[in-house]
């Protein structure tokens, strides 16, 4: 009890300690545009929200969907590799990324960001009348943003890696499919 009584005046006489650092403006970027998936470059739409967490760390949440219809296409030839039976149709993803650090200037600015993340993909199985199935996926890619003031153009690509299986005949395969995009960006 004596020690507490001796420490109490020291506690009351001490000044407050506060850590300070320069605050950053929040930076959110909504992006919408065209998507091209698979090696056949199936057209679709893409969009999402890219948010700054620090000077170099950004998190992009988004998705894309293909607008073409696969059901009228012919069945694949016998002996087609399992990985070639699938077409990437749609995806939802979360992709943290590291931006190459540099200073912004007046006028046109750029950002190059490398990303890795995870998501859910929907792919069509051509061996089962283009039945669409959902699977978890990992992704990696990069994007380049050219921005003037609050608007810009973002281009890039991702590779989605996932495991899935065909129904006829039943077999499992590891799949890696590309997705490319060109989007308009608005930042606030």
C-alpha cells in the first residue's frame, strides 16, 4: 500500500504521451470496364473498389462476369486435356497489392501495383454441356493506373488458379486461367 501511495503522485504529475504521425487522406478508387477471360479472350464486364491502407498497400475487391453464352458450342474432341475443358466465366475476389513507391507530381500520375489474393470462380465444363460450377481460387497479377486528377485508366491482368473436376468421366484437374481488363477509374 505504501508503494501505491508513493507512485500515485508520480502518476498524477506525469504528462500525457501521444504518438503522432502525418495523416494520409483516404483514397478510394471505383473501377468499371471491360474484361477478357481465358485464352479465347471471352468478353465481359468488370468492376470493384480499390482502397489504400498505407502508402504502398492497397486492397482491391471486385469481380467480373462473362456476357457470352457457351451452351451452343460443340462438345470437345475426345482426348482433350482436362485443363482445356474449362472456361473461366465469372469471379469475385479480394486482392491485396503492393504499389511501387514513388512521388506524385502535377498532371498525369501513374501507379504500378502487384497483387496476390483469393476469390471464388465460376467455370464452365465443356464435357458436361457447359455446366457452370463454383470453386475457390488463388490469384496473382498486376495493374497499371494512369490517372489525371481524380479520373484515370487502369489496365492489367490476373491469373486465377483453382482445382475442379469434370463429371464425365470423373477426373480432377488443376486449372490456371488468365483474365485481362481495361477500366475507367474515379478516385475520391
